[in-house]
C-alpha cells in the first residue's frame, strides 16, 4: 500500500494512516495529526494529492514544506512509485479489533495509538486490543450497554404512536378528498 514507505521516504513525524475518504474518491493515505487526520490526502488508486484548507504547499511550516515535496513528487512520478511499493515491517505483533460484531485479528509493529496496523488503520485505544480476550470483553460490554439503554418498550410505544398518527392523518386526507369531490353532486 505504500503508507509506511511514504512515511519513511519523507521522514514524516505526523500520523500516516489509511482512511476511506469518499470526497477524494476512496481509500487515501492521510497525513495529519490527532485532531485532523487528513491535512494531506493521497488517493491510493489515482495517486492524486489533496490538501486541507489548513495546508498551503510551500509555506514556511513543516507541513507546508512536506506538501511542496509531495506535490513535486506527484508530478515527476516518484509518489506513484512509493504508493506501489510494498511496505515492509520489522515486527508482526498480533492485534485484535471488532468488525461487524466479530473479533478480527490483524498485525502491527507497535501497540497503541498513534501506531497503525499493517493494513494502515490507526489503532485507537477503544478499537484495537492486545489480546482476543480483551476484544471479546469489550464487545460484550458494549453489547450489554446497547441492550440496557435501547429502551425497547419506549421505542416500540413511540413507533406505534407515530404509525397511529400517520393512519389518522391519511384517513383525514382521504375524507377531505372524498368530500371535495362529492359535495356538489348531491345538491
């Protein structure tokens, strides 16, 4: 995927991770901070670079200078080569996450935020866990909280009330429609 290769090539001190950025056309290698993950976004498929309004390529700041270097490499093809180069990792530590109500195993070099998995996902404290048991415990805790706070009976009653109101309004409109078309016929 090239996210680690890009980080090493430009010696980036910011967070580099992969995010799905629909506004930029899909999966992007994003360079940013803990507050704004997409200061610079590089579309993986096209190699096109996008900048946040907070970044001006060439300005006298670390991120501005980095943006200028990336912009130059986008034009001369170096950036495309970096994206296509496979990432190599020094360590393969197991890490676990929850995906669609199932625990999924991945690999990483170092645990915890702001590190990434080998697939480029940023490891937040409440989304990635060191052991499968921790992931299952978190999944169980979140499921119990969801069931406890869903207030099924209240939501069901509110739903029935809304359906009843919709039926009453619908019948009232039908009555007005029938009345408007039949009033003149019987006089």
